[in-house]
């Protein structure tokens, strides 16, 4: 799942539970907030005082974490293969 500024917070909470801790560390208490059902990640961050640049940085960080998780699950990824398989 690629996260964009238009991704609803509720989608992130539903499909990317592994990112909840990151959102909390960024000051977004989205887990229990009713606005998470309606707000995009951009709207939520801006409501907490983030600038456009900070919004971009957060989205980039979340997507990077998503990519790292995908790479670790990829059976063709050499870093996850045992020496025997190589």
C-alpha cells in the first residue's frame, strides 16, 4: 500500500497496523480519534501543525518503512535467503 497525502488515516490504521507506533511517535493520536475516519494523513498532520515539507517527510518515511517490510517478505530477496539456498 503506497501512502500519499490523500490517504485516509483510517486506511493506514486498517491496512498498516505496523505503522501505528510511528504515527503515535509523530504526535498523531490517530488510533482513538474519530477524525481518523474522515481525515487524510495530510489533514491530520496539518491539524497538528505540520508544514507542507514535514508532511512530505512523514509520508516518505512511512513509505520507506513499507518498502523495507516488503523487501524482507520477498522470497527472492537475497537478504532473506539462507546460505544453502544461494
